[in-house]
């Protein structure tokens, strides 16, 4: 079902983006191929033989508003330069200039390698101060933005996944050592009085309690990278007690709810690295919020587990029929 929802969201986003792009194209929002009137002044004088000539660019607010049919106004002046060659004269705005819409969007398409808005200068006959500048055509802005975002996040997802390989290998290796050395079973005996009321379906000496304890300990102390492999291992152990392959037990739901609440006594390592000693101002709000979230998560899980609909789907109350036997 979730796959259908994601597919619907993706298709909807493309449909809306295409609708916006068609509307912009029909209304000629970006005035493709039409010269924008500009006024040029040369602080150091104009040299027709120079390849690069500094220039100050002025755009009349009234002309800009009527040209692009917008209420946004440009700045009083923009620094830039003329780039003169045998192919013609090119006008470039200095990098970092705060441009109004839709000129800012045009700047994402018609730009140089130095991230400068650039356009072809037409009607320029020195030493005349007026001219027009034609930018590269702008089409399918929304569709291109969606495609770019999808590629960027796909790259980010791959980098995160590859980066987690080492973390998972490290902590799962430590976990294996703890299992073979008996540390996990000793931990089970230690945390049994605390966790048994929350996970009554788990046998008293089952290693799942130890995995849950390790997962919650890592979460409480802000070790997110360690909490992930411990949480996965805890779910695997809980699944061994689950008579159903496709329905979560109350214990699995409780573990997920507690992890979602993310009780933390120590701020996350990443947040500590970013804020330094200023993190002290957030310790009490973090603690208060996560404690309240933990209480709400536990109470909500218990209450929902008592409702008739959820009790009917509980694998321990209504185990699935054996293979080959009709329910």
C-alpha cells in the first residue's frame, strides 16, 4: 500500500510541475528571446579594444515591472562587466547579486561558470548608454527542479548508505563479541525488572531483552549510530518469537514507539559538534520533551493494544493457521 502512496505522490508532483510549466510557457513568463532594457554606465570609461570592461547596470523599475509583469523591483544598480569578443558582446552581472524574480530564476539557467547571470547584449552602439540584454531561454523550470532534487537526494542516500556500512559492521561485531562472552545474558538479568513490564510477551531469559537494553542505552546517551544496529538486532530477536511473518507483535510495536520518542539524557553528538557549549541551553528542553514523548508513546501503545480491532490482529492471541490449513 505504501508503494502505491509514494507512486501517487510522485505522479502528482510531476503533474503539478508540468501544469505550472505549461502555464509559464503559455503566459511567456520569462520573455524568452526578448531583450530586457538596461542602462549602462562605465566607471572607468569605455575601451572598445578591451576584452573585459567594468560596467554598472541599471534597470528601470517601471520597465522591469511591465516587461515581466511583476511587482518585484530590481536594485538601484548592479555591478558587472562587458565581455567583448568576435562573436558579440556579452553582459554579465557580478556573482552574488540579489536579483528579483523572475530574473533570479533566469540566472539559474543563463549563467556562466562563475555563477554569474549572463546575457547577449543587443542594440549596443558605444558610447550609447541604453541597450537590451537577451538571456538563454528558460523552459520547464519546475520539472527540472524536481529532476535535480531527485538526483541530489539519490546521491545523498547512496552516500549515507555507504557510510553506514562501516558503522553497522563495527557495532554488530561488538554485539557478536558481547553475545559469545555472555555479556548480553548478564545484561538481560540486570534489566529484566525494568523491561519485563513493558515487554511481557518476551520470555524472562530471552536475548531480545538484552538487545532492547543496548538499543535504548545507545539512544538515551545520544549514540544514534550505535542505536541503529542494536535496534535492528532487537527486532530480529523479537521476530523469532513472532508466530506471524507479516504482522508486528505488541512488543515490536512498543520498541518502535519507544525508539520514536527517542529519550535522550545526553544531546546528540552531531548537535554537540555544531553548537559546542551553547548546547547547555537546550539540555533541559530536550530532556523534558523526550520524557513526555516517551510517556505518551508507552501509554498510547498500551491503550491501542487493548482495543478490540488491534487485539484481533495480535499474532499471539490469534496465531496464523499452519501452512496448508484454512483459517
